[in-house]
């Protein structure tokens, strides 16, 4: 058995906050490394692979119960070679073994527990295991002994099952794609799936748990635009309104928690993820465009306020996440007793706070393990503010002012509490999403601070997460940049660059997006069958190169690359990008037809591809108020299937890069607009109202 002192665990040399959290466990952890697999082979032991992330509540629970427990750790060290992986740092490894878990058990989640042979072939999988058998789950100690017995007595069965599983995995990721083609009916099938699962009382889909999944709402907005069916828009607005009212939203510090454990959006898992903030900013921003409902704009701005205040490094990169737990208890940072509220706010304001934020003396938060109320409250809005204002006989403006004053007092008080742990690693892919969100919100809300924050984040990625040969790295932390970029890093950053181009019209952003797209096509595209692999052809040799099309908590890299390819094709007039987009759709068509609502982001782009899609080319000086007015007017409208290009007659940079623009000129030296449908162009105009008649 390995002896331990405080510094003997190999994870002490890692940069990942998650791995460092386990650096002083008595478990003889290895990071993912050939050294670990060589030891397993040499000592004839199975490998226990534990995958999680630093802000995962049940990862903390399993650590406290089992990995910090001397007796369990000794058993693990005797039977296994144990490997810890941060899923956010190594999504390529997580991607493979999470697929295994879903195939073997029908579900997945973190912590992910995989047991495999020394040649990385899995034969057992699960998620959280309690130390002792309970809740109908086998205890971890009992599991280890069972695995050991099977390893000793049924080795050949284990190895043949691991081989079978591995060859099936390789087969599904190297299939030749489908012969069937998607047709526009798929959009209606996907919508019907959402509509069937829609919760008309609370918004969202299904019962519980409920995830925000903003890209589903973005698909529905596009389907509404296509069909003019008001019911579709109602599904989106109801969901966004109820989420903002619920406890899943942090009413004091802003930002959204990861998901709701109940159907009412009341009790969240309290961690906050950067990707959720980014995608929710986009959904609320687009919903504002579609409805002009200022509550949606305000929510997007509040999320951004949280990100810029709490999740931004001094150099401009965005941090990954904040934990659910503080002082060892989930949600402690966010909860209030009525007594605390009374003490901080005094009689009048606390009475209002009890009413507005739906608190009660016994508390509305129940501890998950015991089901007992802790006497603490999750703040949430009982009713829309208009209704509360009528009930207490005041106008909405006055009510909002009073609530804001209460919020600031509670925020100041909450800042004195022990904060949840912040995972301060900076990931290229999630930063790409945040860049896209800030650039989009900045251009639609005409807010240059948001655009500047997006530009600063991209500068950070250029400086710290780009190799000398222009390829992306995935993770930066504590002065160290490493791990090859996955398809998500490229896809999400290219998306961010396209949004940045449309927010600033600086040609360099679009040319950079094209450069990165060319790298992706060279190193991630499957030349034999089509589709993008998750890892590059120069990457580490893992069990399998996976291809992901499912749009889960975040859209898949393939779905986002489809969107990028179409937009770049339309912006540059280079048809090869559209050809790749068509091949991509064809390759995944069978998977998408099996579960259309599971590929909502891909279907949003498919909807763009079948048209009508628009190219809007503005010829004018970017700084000219006339040009700015045209850009702002277009940005106010929800026209998702468009690209917008600016040709500045005084700046030849863009025309040199994309020669087709040379033929576009101004009318009488005025800012001039060309509206094209797939490069079939209308006559140019200087009249913005004529433009909108062309875009309907």
C-alpha cells in the first residue's frame, strides 16, 4: 500500500482546481497519464477513473464520504490504480466515458465513476456511490470488493465485455452517416416534441429536474418567426419569465444557477456556470428583440453585470464557475431567514421583502438529504412586479426603486459571508460563448462596454490560449496554458468572432474566424465519412475519436460549426464552406431524425439554410451617424437568418480580403444598403424602411 504524507498525492502538481481539491486525499490519485496505465498493467490491477468538476455538489459528497476516508482509500489503493480527471479540463476523456455510462446504465452525471482495464477499455460504470450501501445504491466499499472478486475470478468475461463495448463505441463514431436527407418537416416534429413536454403552469419542459437549455428557446424563437404561431412565442416568454422569477435566478447578486431540482424553478443546484450565463444572455436578448419586453433586456443586463463583476479576470478572461457549497453546505451563501432580513432591513423594508421575495417564517428551502426545512429561504418572486405593485397600492417604478435599495443592502451584507469556491480556470470554449453573448447583447442594446469586454476576452485568448502556429489551447490557469483545443474550443470561439465582427465591423475578426475554420476543416473533419471529431488528428490517442451532435447543457461543437460554416459562407461568398455544411447535415441526419429536439441548435441553422436567409451589405463610414442609425435599426429587429457586412469606402482592409465586395458602392455618397437573399440582390437603397419591407 502507498504511504502518504500531506504532500505525497500526485495531484499537488496539477493546475486544475478540481484536481487540487483532491491533492491531499489519502487515495493514491494519478492525473490522467501513461504512468497510471503502465502501473495498472505492471501490477495487474483495474483502473478506477473518477471524473468530476470543482463546483459539483455530489462530487464533494463522494469525496467527503469515501476519498477522504482512510479505510476506503486503503481499499482503493490496494485494489485499483485510481485516476482523477477534471471534465472541464479534459472534455475529450469525459465525452468518451460519459457515453459509456449512458450506454451501460441509461443515464449519466457527475461524479462519473468508471472501472476499466489497463488498456483504457471500460467494463463498469456509474455515478455517485455512497460509502455504505443505502438509498437502494450499492456502497462504494462493497462495490470495490465485488469488482475485485470479479477481476480475480471472471477475468476473461470482463475482458470480452470491455472489448465488445469498445468496438461498439468505435463503430458508432466511424459510421458512414445516413443516406436519408432532412426535410423542413423536421422543424415541426421538433416543435411538437417541445410543445408536448411544455409545462404551461411553470414554463420549461417536463417535470423535474429542469435545466434552462437556452438554445432550445432560441430554436423556438426561430420557429415562431418562421410560422408566426403566437403559441410558440408564448412557450418561450412564459419559460423565460418563470425562470427569472424563480430561485434558479440569484435575485441579490444576479446570474443563474445551473438547474432547478423542482418543477417550479424554486430550489436550484446552486452552482453557477459560465456557459449558462452566456447562453441565457443570448436567449433573453433575442426574446427582447422579438417582443420588446424590457424585463428580458433587464435580465440579460443583470446576468452580464454578474459576469463582469464576479467572473472576469483582470486580463479579461472569464472564469469557469462558482460552487454550490460554502462552509460545507449547499446554498448556504444564498439563503436567508426572515430574522436576518428583518435585522438588516428594518420593519418596513423587511415586510416588503417578505412579500416580494416570497419568504416564510419556517423557510422554503428543504435540505436534500433529510427533506427537513432549515428555516431558511430561497428568494424568489411570488408574482410579477406589476401585480405586486397593484396589491400594495404603489406604482411599478416606485416598487422597482424600493426593491433595488433592498437588493443593494442585502448584497452588501451577503458579501461579508464566506463565498462559494470560484473555479478560476479560463477555458477557450466557454470564453467563446461569453464573447458571442456580449457581442450580441452589445450590438442589440447598443452598449459599447459589453463589446469592449468581449474584445478584451478575445485578446486574452490570442495572448494566452493560442500556440505559435495559431492553434488553440483549451485551458489557462495560474500562468499555465495547456491541453489541445477540442472542436468546442474552435466552434464556440469562431461563433464569438463572427458576433464580434457584426458588433464592430472590424475585418480582422472575420478573417480570424475564417483562419480558425480552415484549421478545423484540416484537423477535425472526418474525410472518410463527414462530421467533426471532438479531438484533432494530431491529438492524444484515446480509446475512440468521438463525434458529438447532441445539444445538451450546451450546443455540440458540430451544431455550432454548422452555424459558423453557413454564416462564413454567406459573409465571404466562398461556397466551399456551404458545401461542408451540407455534408455535415447529411452525415448527422439519421441521428437528428431519431430525436429532433435533442439537436435544437443544429435545427436552428438548418432552418437558416432552407431559408429565406438574408445578406445585408451596408456601404458607408462606420462612424457616420447615418450608418450607425441603419445598423442600430436593423439590430433592433429579430431577424435571425441574416448576416450583416459593412463595406467602409475609406477602409480597403475588408475588400482586399473579400473581393466580391468591390462591386458594391454608395448612392450619391450616402450610406447605402443592399439586401440579398442568398446573393440574389435587390436594388440598393438609402431608405431603411424599404430594407424592412425586403426582410419580411
